[in-house]
C-alpha cells in the first residue's frame, strides 16, 4: 500500500563505488569450489598419454600391459573413439581436430591414448606401460618452413589439402594504399615477431563427466569460460540431445582465453563415462597445460608506414604470417581469420591501410586465444606502436609529438577506419597528455640527455592503443555460426532481494560484485542483496561466454536492459499502489513517487512484495524479466603508457625506473576492481616483454613446458605501476562503459620494448624481438659496438 514519505535511505552503492568483492568472502578463506574439489560417488580417474614426437606416423598401439594393471578399468585409443565416430571434433575456427590419434601425431604433447582407473596415481603409472610404435616424420616449426615446396603436408588427411596453407585474408583497400605510398616522402618499415606465449592460468584445465546411462542426462563439470557454447559443440560432437547436456563451470582459477576451446580430454572423459556408466574425472598437470592447450600470439609481422617529411601519416601496409599449429583452432569470430588484427591502424587518423594475412599449419599445439586482449588486438597494437616509434626516430621527431600530430581528434568521432571499424568515441590527446604529465616527460627527456652524455643507456618508451572489444553485433560476430550475443535474467523476490542470472562466466573479474552493482544502479537494491548466478547451462541464459574483454559490454549491457524491463513493470505496480496513473509515477531509486507529491511514495521493496500479493487485475504476478543483448557496435577503450628504463651496457639487464599507465575504459563500474584488472594486465604485459616465450627446437620439442623454462613475473621483478584515467563513455552502451580495463596489457609490451630501443638507438640498434632477455639485449649491444 502507499505510504508516507520514507526515511532517508542509505546511499545505493551502484556504478562508481569501490564495493568489496563478494567473491572474496569464500576465496580468501580457501572455500572456493574448483573442479578438483568436486567428488562424485563411484568416480573414476583419467590420465592422457601424450606423444613425445612432434610429427610421427602411428604404426600401432599395444595397451595390454596397461590394461592388466590392477585398478585400471579401461584404456581408450583413437581406434576405439573412431568406432563411436568420436575420433575427430570441430574446432572453434571450423576446422577439425583429432581427439585421439588414429593416423599420425601432429605436435608434441598430442593426445594418443587415455587410461581410466580407480585411482589417479594408478592411471598415471599405467600410461608408462602403453607401447606405441611411432614412425618419425619431418617436422615443420614455423610458417616460413611450412611454405617450402619440400615441406611435409601436416594435414594430409584433409580432402584437397595439398600444402600447409590454411587461409589468405585481407582488409582495407590495396589501390588506395598504393596511391598513399606513391605520394609519401618517406616509408618506414619494420619486421618483428610476436612470439608464442601462454596464458598459464593458476588452475589447469579439467572436467568431471557424469553420463547417466538410464536417463541419458550428461552433467559435465568443466573449467570453461564459455559453457553454453561448449554444450552446443558437445551436442554436435557426441550426438547427445542438447537438452540432456548440462555444463557446470564452477570457480575458475583464471582463464585468460585458455579455457574457451573444447579440448580432447573433455570429449574422451565424456565418452568414457557414457561407455562405463560412471563419472570420470580428468585434470591435466602443468606441463600438459603449457604444451597442449590454447596459446597466444605467434605472429611474424611486417609493417610499412608512409609519411610526409613533416610526420603526417598517409598510409599503412601490414602483412603477417600466422603460426596456427597443427589444427586451426583459434577461438575468435568466424568472419575474421586473424581476429581483429585489422584494428592495426590504432589511434591514428590513417587515410589508407591494407592488411594481408596468411595462416599455416605447423607441428605445434593449436588454438590461438584472446590472452589479455580482444582477438589478436595486442599483436596489432604492438606492430603499429613499434612502427610509429621507429618512424619518430628516423624523422628526428619526438615520439610523443608524432603521435599527437596524427591522433584522431575528438571532433572526428564517430570515426571510420580504413579497415572498416567505426570508433564510437575517444580522447587520445587527453590520455597522452595525462600520461606525459604523470611521468614528467619533458624533464625525463632532459635527464636522458644528461645520462647519455655520461655514457649511460637510458630510454623512454611510449605506446598508445585503441582496443576493439565487446563482440559483438550479430551481423559480423559469431563462433561456429553462434551469434555472439548474451543474456541476463533478473528476478526480484517478495522480500525485495534479487537474483541475476547471466550468460557469461566469471574467471576472476568480480562479476558477482560488478553486475550486482549494475542492478543496484538501475533499480535501487543494494548490491549485497543481489545474488549473481553464472556458469551453469541449466540455470543461466544462453550466451557465448567470457573472453576478449567482452563481458561488460555485452552481459553488463544485458543486465542494465533487463533491470529496466523490471522497472517498467514495477512502475505499473507502483501506480496501482499509489492509486494514480502510470504516467504520474516518477522513479528515483529506490523510490516511486507521485509527480508533484513526492511525499506520497513507495519503495522498490514495497513494489516487490506487492508483485506477489497486491498486483493489478489482469497482470501476471511476479517481478522478473529476461533480455538478450545484441550490441549495435563494438566499444573501443584506449590509453597511453609511458615507460622509462635503464640498460646496463655490461650485462644487458634492463630495469624499469618508471611506468605510467593511463587507461580510458569509459565509466568504471567498480574503480577498485578495474585498478586490479589493470595491475594484472600490466604485470602480464611486462612478463611477455621481458621473459615469457614458448619456443621449439628443430625436432619440434616444446621448450617452455614448465615454469623453469617458461618464466612468469613475480613480485621481485614486476615494476611499480602508476595509474591514471580519462573517462569517455560509449554513446551506444546502455551503462556508458567501454570495458572494464581488461585491455591493460595491450600497450605495455610495446612501451617496454620502445623504451629499450630508445636507450639503444644511439648505438644503432633498431629492433629486438620479445622477450627482451638480458642475453638478447647484451648481444644487440655487443653487435652494435663491433666494427662494421
């Protein structure tokens, strides 16, 4: 019923409040619920035998000794999987991938057989008793090798595949770009390699498959960032009715894109559970995760920038060779063969651009993923910023001034790039000026001159970036035909508390807090009173998942829109309670009041109770709604990073003396969480620039399959980060946000490398590929000092 004026309400902690993460109540107490915490009655354990060879014919498998071990229930081979039409599965890029080998192995670490046992240690030990007859074949470890006329055909099982070429892809206009280059006073070029790296999440991949033979119900607990998409793929692969498949993704110990693809272990465990009638658990170890699951980067890139002598950019040409591994399994939109690499024009007013890309099979693990960026945007940002920095040196211009001269201006938005993106908004000059101010750029340049006069190697690096996130508009963005739209369902209970069900899966970003804050902002219920549910396909709306910095622009928007649908109904109920027309009801969270009579009011809690007890005739009871959001455009967060380093000329060791990061991700839902995201991204960006690399020897042996060879930054090495922000809301976005700061790694590798190159430029060093190990830097210094 209507009431008199309500007492003053506590401030609603919606958008813009640094609310403590609700998730942390369980995480900091060690009460998180991960895959390995789940135990089911009668559960069996699976371990996978992996190939020691990168390329070899499979002549035969003898599993009799392993089968005879007490406690071993079954040994699964490719031949057995083939009998059930499960030897091959589709990839996220529309290719096919072997589940277990039937003909030949194509990368070191590929799945050859699996043991299912009563005990996990028995399963692991029994692997050593499987005898496999391999016939070694020639190995291809780079796209350049793959292109050779004498290169072995890696995917010879594919009809019509006579070489190792996968795709040719172009973006932009070649003729317009050629004319721009013809008019140029100078062309600056760069060849660079962005090496293969790995997301290396804290938790490795795994699953527990529980298929009930009596009912046909399959419940699969899985480390997945995209449970709904995985469910659809499973239905296609296994032939199970999709309504009988339930994917549950519990707490994830990080994902970073690594937990988007379907891995053979998931399929084998599910098939084994179906055949054996018991739950089957599979958890990979660290080396398995590093050697066989989705990698990032591995692009060989060439760039050319056409300029006038005054520094005006006229055009950009880029070409790249993508090392896709043994199967084309990139997790990215179907339409874009190299993801969103064509955002390579960056933050610049570039009149013309042409991008050419070719992908090749090699004898490496497949699966390029969006690691701390949107799809392949980090590689694009790295190339353009390295190119612009070199152009500044060759022109004799200050790198900051060259950037500012060519930035897209605020009044030019919305801005259409020559490769087809429509940037919605931005203030690139503002972000740059703030970064320069915070790091004290003018004084740093003077200090650099003094240090160089003393013979010291001291450098300053800049990187500006524009990222494309929030995939995506259904006309352009899908994976395997599944449109990249996402949903939210909101139900307000009679007591005024609520539950929000979202289609994305949190991997540590704090969705249970930030999405509750969006609801709080829209309807006036405190975030503590909103439960956020995710990761269970039976109890959440359909969606394409969490990766590529897309959760807030898509699911966050769906949350805002579904909240508004709830308010639409709530307004009708409030009018009923207040005995006025709906048009006379005003809503100022959390209160509905009568226009012109603010003392006559009811709260959202009053309305929620009435939705089940005192609703108008002809209206359905309850207060809930659902919404599926199809974004009208991507969003485009941006920023500028500035780094100062000192390089030891005797050892090549470089030390970061200052690092300033200015990010613009629009309106920050929870500033504390965004800052944490940025700190994490900057740390990963530093690690990629300084130490992280997965490489391979001539035989295809993976060097980087453990944390001794694949180095991760610790608190000892990681520099101190100074953060700044600008705020440029996206005009298309219901909550005015461009992202949540997950872009924070995009510019940092380029900034670090640019700083080191700046320090070494007077010596004649023009380019060093990441990671910038001290040995690599010292070799460059030594070579530069050697007589010509």
